[in-house]
């Protein structure tokens, strides 16, 4: 196979933009030249990577599998070039972390700040994506490790518990339920409920937990992201069920959170890694700093952390030998 670097970059850009026109403009190529590069790449692989239509471009199954691999190849190449440009640097590299969006906000900033001070030449890529996509990114090697609430039963994933994150009710402070310290799932049924869609890992977790108790979530509004549900709550359109880590700080002037029980439903957030994989020294050090930052109280934290369960303040906490403790 004789693929050029620009062929691979062209494929990545088409996959990200979903458009040959925008890709050709971004890479300063004519559309026929771009098409020839993609065609050459597909012929070299012996399989189509893209499904083309008059309006949009989609990845084939082969394309979806190939995309994270070629991204990592380009990243490693660019990292090597940067190292050559500054041969005197003692360390350079890339650490990729796939994390659900709420974990990005609560787990990563302090660790990234400390890591950047210690290793200024190491780049960090944060894939702030949904739970299912994040798990696949780790399983395929697109990310060194992840922070997720699914994966404990995945055959290719090692999961080490960090914290329990309970689902709570979010409502306006002038809502009739706002004076309650806790409410049951059956008590919120008469109200207009806002929830995330069925493709969300959070929604699947809620539905499964309630089904085990013979309950069902009857929603009025469905959104794609947790942040969208908070916007509707603030506008007074209803109440929302969401993880505590996704709620505003306790002193928020409009939104108030209430404990949900009967049953209590929570998600277990933890570190996810590919089974049997060894982290690079940089990724291992970043994971160690992340766990240390999580253990250290923060004066600037917007709300209290959920109670820690079992994380160890070093990167060995997610070793293969922990599987028996899941």
C-alpha cells in the first residue's frame, strides 16, 4: 500500500466535515484531486471508506474502524516531527483521554494544570464525548484511558471505580417541590419531566434501574445533552433528572437540586482502560496526577465531591490485577 500523508489527512477531514467541498477548501485542493486521493486510499485498503450522496458523506463500517487508527497515526507522526524540531527537549508526546462531559469539568482541569507545569511539551487531547463513544475510543486505542460510567462488564475494558454519582432532581427554586429534601420517583410522575434521549448512557441506566422496580419514566421533554435539560429547567418548563455532578453549584440563584429515592439510582464513575494494555510513561503520570488531584480538596470547587469509593492515588490502581474487585 502506497498511501501519502495528505491522503490520510484528506480522509480524516472528510470524515470530520462530512463534505468534499469543505475538505477541498481546507486542504487547498481541487475537488477532483481530493476525490482521486480518497479513491487511491480506498483502492490501497481494498474497501470503501465513505458513502457518498449528493448532500452528505458518511463513513462506511470500514471507515469508522479505520478513522481512529489513522488519527492516532497522524498524531504520532506530528509528535515525532515536533520532537525533531526541538531535539534538545527531554520529553514530548501526546496523552489522549476520553471522558464523559461532566467528568471533563470535575475531574480534569486541576490535573491538566499540574501536568502542564511539569511536562510543558506534552500535548493532551480530551475527547469529551458520550459514554458509549468514549468506551469505544478506549477499546480501539484512540484514547490512552477514559473516565466513564459504563464499561465494568465490557470484555475488552478494565474498570476501576472512582466515585458514586447519584441521580437527583433539578427544579427551579420557586417550584412546588423545591421545599422538599427528598422525593420519590413516583412523586415526580405528575410533573413535566425533562430527560436525555434513549441513546444516552445516562438514560439507559435510569430506565434499567426503574424497570427493576416496576417503574417507568414518563417524560415530557427529551434533549440530547444534560446541559440542555438545565436550560429548560431554568426557563421554568419542567423538572429534570440528571447526575449530581451535572448540576450547578449549591448556591445557584435559580436551580435547586433534591435527592431522589425509592429507588436510589446512581452511576459509578471510574477509570477505563483497554484490557492488558500498558500506559505510556506520560499517560501513566497524567493518570497519577489526576487521581492525586481528585483526592486533594479544592477550595475553588463549585460543589462538594461525591464520596470516594475505591480509587488509589497512583496509576497502579487500574492494573489488570484489580479485575477481581469489580
